[in-house]
């Protein structure tokens, strides 16, 4: 596979990661809305540490921008024909599999296709 051929799987991985990020944020905001309101009414600053339930919503929502940034990076690389390093796909896959095994009833399974696409894009020959 050439660097040019790596663009399609890489762009698809980016789009999937961004989609998962958006869905994750919407679900987190919806299901955590009461806790988020409480944080807002308490002034935002230092409103998480003493409330484990708020901490859960915080960490849940923190994953969304991270997935968004990774998706944007994939699209950036794809647009420029840059082959991603293989370690990126392996690390996303390893993190996903470990997380899915710890929490089988979760959305972690949605990250396996982008991880596979990242791996596929990384085998492209560099010019």
C-alpha cells in the first residue's frame, strides 16, 4: 500500500473517532446533566473532588475531546498523505481492548474499527 492508498482508511478512522467523540459527549452531557447543573450552580471551580459522582461525569466527558483531537489528527495526516506511525494504531487498539475487557458493557468496542484502520494506514510505504 502506498502513502496515497493510506489516505482512505486514515480519513475513515478520523471520521469514526470524531463521530464517537460527539456521541460520547452527547450521552455524557445528557446522562450527567443533573450533576453538571450542580457543578455549574456550585461555581465550577473545585466542584468535583468532594463528589465522586461528579468525578465520574468529568472523566467520562474528558474522553470526548481526546477522541476528537485524535480524529482531527487522523484527518490532518490523511489530507497531507502522511502515513501514521504503527505505534499509534497499536496503542489505540491496546487501550481499547483493555478498557473493553474491564467494562464489556460500554462503548469502548466502537474504537476497535478506527484502531484497525489506523493500523492498516500505517503499513503504507513511505515515499
